[in-house]
C-alpha cells in the first residue's frame, strides 16, 4: 500500500471546484453526472440516522454494525470511528447527494486502507436501483487508484448480495478468494473481489 504522502498527490478523479470544497476536510468532494459526493461531517449524523437503519441496508454489512440500530448510532459511528479514521489517513468517507437536491443525503461510500476491505457503500432504499451507486463507485475507484495511488482495491461481499456483486462485475473486478464472513444477518459464504490499478487503467482505455 502506498505511503501517506502519496495521498496528497493530484490525480484525474473529477473533483469539485475549490469554491465548493469542504475546507475542513483533508480530501475533496467528488462528482458524477448525477451525484455530489461530499466528505462526511458530524452534521450529517441526523440524516444518516434516518436513512440507514433498514434491514435491507444493514443485513449484508459486517456484524460490527449494531442491530437493532440504537438511537445516536450514526453520531457515535461518525465521532468515534469514521472521523478519527479520516484524521489518521486510514479512510475516506463521502455522503452521496443528488445534484438536483444537494441538501439531502441519499447514501454513503467509503474507501479504507484495510487489507481486504477497501471500499464499502450503502444507498437509501428509495434511491436504489437507479444506477446511482454504480456512478459513485466509478468515481471513488478512480480516486483510489489515480489520486491515492494504491496498487489494488479489494472488497468482500456476501455471495447472496447480488446488487453489490453486480457492481463489482460491472467494474471489471475478479473473485480472488471465498470464505465465510459474519454479517448483521449471520455467517454467510462470501467472496473477496479485486481489481488492480493496471486492470482499472486498461479497462478505461478500452472504454474510452
Ligand atoms: C448494493 C447497493 C449499494 C446498490 O445500490 P444501487 O444504487 O441500487 O446500485 P445500482 O442501481 O447502481 O445497481 C447495481 C447493479 O445491481 C443490479 N441489481 C440491483 N438489485 C439487484 C438484485 N436484487 N439482484 C440482482 N441484481 C441487482 C442492478 O440492476 C445494477 O446492475 P445493471 O446496471 O446491470 O442493471 C444497494 O443495494 C444497497 O445499499 N444495499 C445494502 C447495503 C450493501 O449491501 N452494501 C454493500 C455491502 S458489500
């Protein structure tokens, strides 16, 4: 994995103009055709608390997510886990918002330095199935390889999590291992998906 200093280098991921950047954040906002990806802040906790605690969203997440989800769970997560990891340079978390309604959080996407778990995401129920997470994954994967300069991205997922596996397939990822993992819904057969920086760049060339 790359050193901390390379995380400051500039790259080709599309970032928001400096005027709309969150100046308190060590990393930029990103955008896709339909989405704004805004570095997460403590102030996002109430909206996340409203959207996130749904069985359809949490069931295939790692069992470190408490269930039933407690009042104040999102505030605790942001204050004690997500923001400290950002400050250490170990994670990059963005809220997802539609450009047409930027005040409304609709989902969440993360990049993390962990060995086999470098990307995670969830989308609010009413915005699922519109291709939005596919868009968000493209721009954060680009950020992972071209700005943060990591050589490989890996993501574990439950075999039965078809929507998440489909996103990996569409991004040209490969399954490199299978194992049992513990999710909020219990222990399930899982796959580790991977794509290297070289594969990501080759795929971009073919598509352009
Ligand atoms: C996974 C998740 C983020 C996908 O978000 P989304 O915005 O609905 O994703 P997209 O609309 O970009 O769809 C992704 C692909 O999955 C497909 N898909 C969606 N639901 C599916 C299902 N139940 N079965 C099979 N494919 C499905 C879509 O058709 C699309 O493929 P396509 O472009 O070939 O049509 C969303 O389902 C979610 O939040 N799940 C709960 C959290 C979670 O499991 N996170 C991942 C943990 S590894």
